[in-house]
């Protein structure tokens, strides 16, 4: 047997697999188009949002390293974690978040999840890891609405998302690769 300290020093095991039962097959693994629990079970492992709930139901950063909400509640400035990569090795940046926002608010996107994003009236990229969103009026679920999965601009921009290969072979930033 190999001592535990030697195993830990060797790094993560490669080729491991997660097998989980589900009530049915996932219908679509692109977050904007998914509509069933089986799909979201997988999406939750493959993709990340900017924020999420912790075990005590408090909002914590996931892809966001921090945020500041203006005193009037109309703006949120997000700072993104540095060094995050998509599963294909591309850098994750504020441009991916802006792309997701635009995709979710595009009337041509057949999604049921765009309403919270439509509350944003202005999206400003400050630098690759910082952006600001502005609302016309305070919106109580504004911060947690950014828990929705961010999608990869470099793989979806300019394409018909309803025909995207990501529907069956997603590329995310999450802890599991599909």
C-alpha cells in the first residue's frame, strides 16, 4: 500500500469517473436552453455562476472573488477570480459574463431564464476581470441572479445556440469535465 502522504503529493488522479443515477436523460446541457432537472443536475457540475449559496444559505463568490453594491442598490461591481480557465484551456473573463447577459436578453434566444437579466440596463467591462452592471431601480434578487451559469463566449458567439454541440458536450469552468 502507498502511504497517504505519497498519494497526496502525486496530485489528482486522472481518468476517474463520476456515475450518478437520474430520473431521465438530460435533454440539453446548454444552460440557456435546459428545462429539466436531469439537465440541470449535470449543468451544476460542469458550469459555474458568479455567486452561489453556501451551506448556511448565505451568498458567496464562485467565479466572482468579490463585489460591491452601490448604496442606492442600482449598481453591482464584480471582481472575477483570476486564473480561471474553461475546460478547453481558454481564459474565463468578463467578456464571457457580458456574452451570457447578452445571450440571455436576446429575444432570439429561446430561454425561460432571461427576465432577471433583462433588469440590467447597462453592462460595462472595466478590465478583463472586472465589470459593473446598472439597474434602473433596485432589484432585490439582483446579486443572486448572477448565480446563473456563465457560458463560453469563444464557443458560442455568432452561432445558433439551438444547434450548438455544447447541448450534448458542454464546456464549462466547473469542477467536472463532461
